[in-house]
C-alpha cells in the first residue's frame, strides 16, 4: 500500500491506497493551525502517518505540497501561507521520521497527474490541468508523466501577463480571474464610478441620435445602480465581505454586474488557456478549484467561448475543456500516483 500526503495552507490530508484507481483504504483530514507553523504540520504528519503506515503496511509515500518545490532535490522552496517551510528538505525529513521511501511534488502538478490518470483526463494525452480558486495554478502531464521542464515552475498559467500593457509582476491572469480577483473586480464596482458598456449605446449599423444616447446613459446607469445595490446587500453592506461565491450567486439570480464581472474573468482566463493550447496542443484541459464550481452557465460556457475566440484556428476543435472529477482528494490521489 501507498500513502499520499497533501500539505496545504489550510488543510492536511493523508490517504492510503494503491494509486491504480480513485479508491482510498483510509483518509484522514486535519485543519492547519498557521500559528504553529510548519513544525506544527510536521508534528501532525508524524503522528497520523505513523498510525497509517503501521495499520496498512505502507511501503512508499508521495507528498504533495502547496507551494513551489524542487522535486528532484526533495526540498520545499517556500509556502505562501505557513512560516517555517523555507528551503526545507521534506523528503529527507519524511524518510528519516517515518522510515519509508518518499517522493515530492507540487500540489497542482500532482492534481494534474491524478486527473490525467484517474479523473476527467483519463485516456487523453497531453493533459493540461488548471486549478482556479484563491489563486490560479496548473500542471501538465505528457505521456502519463508530470512534465517539469527546466526549472522550478511549469504550467503557471495564472502568472501569464494579459497583454503588453501588463508590465508589472502583479498584473497577471490570476489577479483578474482567480477567486480573489473576481471579488476585487466586484468591489471596484461598489466603490468606483459607474462604467457603461459600449454595447448599450450601439444602434446596429446606424449611430444613435444624441437624445437616444442620453436616454441609454440614464437607463444604463439606473440599471447598474440597482444591481450594484443588490450586490452590496448580498455582502451585508460591507464590500470587504465580497467573495467570488457572492458574485456567482448574484449572477445565478440575474445580477448583471455580477455577470459582467464573471464574463470578464472568463474572457481573460480563456485567453490564457488559448495561449497554452497553441503552445502544447493538449487533448484535454481539466479545470478544478472552487471558482470552477460556479458551473456551466456562468463559468464553463463563457470560458469555452473565449478559448475558441483566441486559440490558433487550426487547433480549433482538437481539445476538450472539462471539469475535474476527483474532488477534495485530488492531490492525495496524485501523491499516490507519484509514489506508484
């Protein structure tokens, strides 16, 4: 039997299985206490893993870490959420502490491996996996193996810069299309001046008369004010409580501002996916993460339309974009696949 460990910024999961199918003999899930830092997580792993190893006869361990890693060296580079992981030799620590051979991978890379072998990408090659949640990460599986490239980052689609004007490191796809990017865009609507969609002023092939333009402006402003007020009510009058989930609920209920925010996020993410398709021509693009749970109408449908708009035309129709299948245990399954 194998042990898969997912080390995240908010949760720790340990699952025992064979890595051949999406089945677990046992799964343990713990909350992470940031105040205890990396040492606290290692203490949790030592205690829980020791029991699982003894109970199931574990012969190999796969670790999936939520942050940049040097997989070949078996070292964690850093965590963006938890202190104490900087340049930590996780594989060496695991083997010395638990007395079982271990391997290491980044959590997004292992999620990609899991979905390619056991999930929505099974049977396809290559498989590009994208997680859209608080941030946006990715992984690429070619020939059944996680592609690592030359360096410490691969398939980081969230860090593409959307356009030549995006010349700062924080002007990324992630800053617009992630969960917090969607929330920030909605907050801007609540706090900033109302902007008007050009489509509201077009009159087919003939320009509108000045009085018609003024009337459109008045009507559009009234509609936007109504829908902005609705969004504000949904976060109890406090823009700081705005989340992607609130925006998604508003969009589902017909809020036009929420729909505009989601449409723009999907357009930017779709542009990024189109660039990746043009470069590596994956057969399947599997998308997971909390934002993907918004669903077909307000996420996958506009996302596919944006990809079709921006992708290299000869590649049109050569790929499929599908939701992930393996749920919260995805990284655990990927860690088991890596160990196997």
